C-alpha cells in the first residue's frame, strides 16, 4: 500500500473498502477544496475592505494609504477568482489557495510596516488570516505546516529583518504567537481531516452494504417467486389425481357396503376388512390433499397483496355443514354447537372463513381422539362476532403457546401429529384480514392433571361489519 494512501489499513480491515475508492476520495477532496476556495474569495471581498474602519480609528493619518493596499488586494483576489472559474486553474484549487494566502499575507505585512513594523500590533492579522484559511479550507496536516511556515517566513523577511529599532522580547513574542498558532491549526486540521475521511469511509461502507442488501433482497424475491410457482405447480399436479383416486375409493367402498349385506360370514369379513383398508387409504389421501391445500395457501399468503371477497354468508349453515362432515368421519368424538346469534347472515370472505373454522376443527379432531369438541358462536350487535372452538384433548404445552401461530413451527413430543406447521398461521392471517384477532388457552395433559382437566380453546373476535351488497378489499401483506 502506498505511503500517502488516504485509507489506512485500519479502515480497510474494519470496513472492507476496496482500494479503488481512493480515487473517489481524492476527487471528493479536490471538489471540496474548490468549493471552499470560492468561500475564501468572498470572505476576502467582505472582511478586507470592512477592516478599514480599524485603520481609520487607529491610524487616521495613513488610513487612506492602507485602504489603497486593501483595495489592491481585493482586486488581485477578484482576478484570481475569475482565473479559477474560467481557466484551467480550476483544476488546481490547492495552488490557488496558497496564492490567496500569499497575497493576503503580504498585504497584511505591508500594513504592519506602515503601522510601525515589529512594534505594530497588526501582526495579529497574520494569525487571524492563517487560522481562517486553515479552518475554512480542508487542508491536511502537510498543507497547514507549509502554509504556516510560509506565513512566518514572510513576517521574518519583510518585517523583522528590515527593521532597525526593535526589542528582542517583542520579536520573540511575535514569533512565539505565530508559531503557537501554526501548531494549533496544524493539529486541528489533522483531526478535522481524519474526521472528514472517516465520514467518507463510513458513507462508502453504508453504500456498499446497501448495495449488497439490495442484491440479496433481489435474489430473495426471485427465490420467493420460484417457490410460489413451484407450490402452485406441485399442488395443481397432485390435486387432480388425488381427487380422482378419492372418488374411485369412495365408489368402491359404497359397492362393497352393498355386498356386505350378503349373508356369508367369510365374504362379510373380507368385505369389512377391505372397507377398513380403503377408509385408511381415503384418509391418507385426504391428508395429502390437506397438505397440498396448505401449500397453496402459503403460496398465496406470500404474495404482497391478496384480495378479500366479502359477501353475506350464512354462518349457521356454514358451521352445521362442517360439523356434519367431521361427525361422519368419526364415531369416537361428539360435537356440540351452541348459538347466540341475532341473525344468520354476516359479511365475511366466505372461502377464508370456512378455512378458518375447518382448520381449527381439524386441529381439534387430531388432538381429541375421544372426547367432546364444542363450538360456540355469539354476536354482540354493532361490536363483534365471537367464535370459540374447545376440546378436551391432550392440550398444548405452555412453552409452545408463544409460537403456536408461527409458520412452520410445530409442537415437539409424543403428541405431535402430521402436518406442515402452517395451518394455525393461516388461520391467524385470515382472522387478521377480517380485522379480527385470535387467542388460545390450553391445559396440557401431563402427570399433574388428568384427562378431564386438559384441553384447548381457540377464541376468535371479528368486528361486526354487516354491509349491503358484495365488495372486494385488497389487503397488503407485510411478511
């Protein structure tokens, strides 16, 4: 690495900034020098003539001569500004800054000589000039030292050496303050330059990381699109043969059921065993179908926008049909449905509301192999509709309640059932799409309680939004 590298090893290792950014920093510093140089020009235009008031008050007899020198300095500075803006000098802002320092320093020295030479207090103008130049212009340590030495040499050559009557203590005093000012300004510009470089490095680091994040987000978006297309393709391809196979199995079960009426013990036994096997196969296909449907739902949920189709739905009929379906699939469970509704029709997205209830009933059925599942539906007018689905199954561990609605999370242990861990997350999303909320309470079956004390209750509150007619609503999904 070059000695004058603007990026130190520390910055390179800490921020991983490529070396090619050195040129960009040089360009940045160059442009900053040019901008600050113009500011210095304007400061000279304002303060140099304005300081004439001090000449007039302190040295009225020679104030007019001093004004001439000030105006000459301003005129030369104006010419240099024109050169900087209109010629190739604009490529050398640092050189033009040194010219400004030299011209103004020589003018102040000339004023000092007119005011009494070494004994004049006008030397303080050199301190102010150098301090202003170094603070306004983004000098480095090297620039500050060069400018300071130039200022001190000009004072020695044009003021001290030509003088005859002066006190050494005064000379020491003048040089001491000039030297102290140079040291102070050099240290300050060093710190400012380091801070300026640090800001540039930090900015490039943030830009670099933002670009990396943009690339990662773009790749993730492409992967999500591929995943969604894959979900759609796979679920479409497996749903059709599942439906066909399920229908064929159902028809075969019906035919065998009719054959089982033949009074032949051997035949009846064979048919009964066949029906049992076919029922198991049908249930297995239904599980596969449910997985496919859940994959489809997840794919839809990962879109940025989904459309809710609201219309009046007969809630009572919806609940009764779902319960009849589950009662027909199991003889070991009992289902209880309680109503407290002042009307049967409410405005929902019918498909998604059916999916909410079906998922919760399916979940209760899995974990309550023998027992009771209770569904309560109530409505507080102009407020909200409440649905509760309770079971006295094995319950859910308290530690699992924190992530029960998280996607792809499943409860571990001996009571874990088949599934992909997306059913309850879909339920929660659909409830929230309706503007509602869902909560769960559960007592887990373990050594501290018995079967009668365990179970789970899901409670849903959905705002009462009875509206005339059908309508659609776009929901923005933030996942």
